[in-house]
């Protein structure tokens, strides 16, 4: 996926996850919140959870980016959280997100 709108366009690796992602991995988001169950309903806005590395590198760890709208693959997506850096598989990836 490609992120645009804030700085230079950047090609990211990402993964789609279910609303119960944090529950399944037994962790909470580092900052912000995980997905809400009703966010998986068709027609809802896209919600994105930033990988820790992306959050630090692109946004300087700014907590104010959470809740803001980002552009991923030319679609608006609201950032809801940053993953904990110990989620190695998402730290290595740039972004973990779920789309409808």
C-alpha cells in the first residue's frame, strides 16, 4: 500500500487484521485504541493501526496523529492506534490495517 498526503509518498507493507486483533495477540495498543467490532461493518470508514516503526519514522512518535485521517492507496483512513514495539511482526512491517 502507499501512504500519501503527509510528506513524500511511501510504499508500505501492511496486513489486514480482524477487529479482535489485539485480543488475539494478547496486547493492547501502545497508544490509542484497537478496532471496535462495529468498524468491520460494510460501509464504515477505514481504520488504520500504525506499526510502531512507521509511527516513529514518519510521524516522530507524535500522539496527535492518532485520530487523524491518512491517505492509503488513495483512500481515506483514520489512524486509531500505534502498535507496541514488541509486536515484532508489525514492527518489521510498516502498517497494520483493516479495510472493508
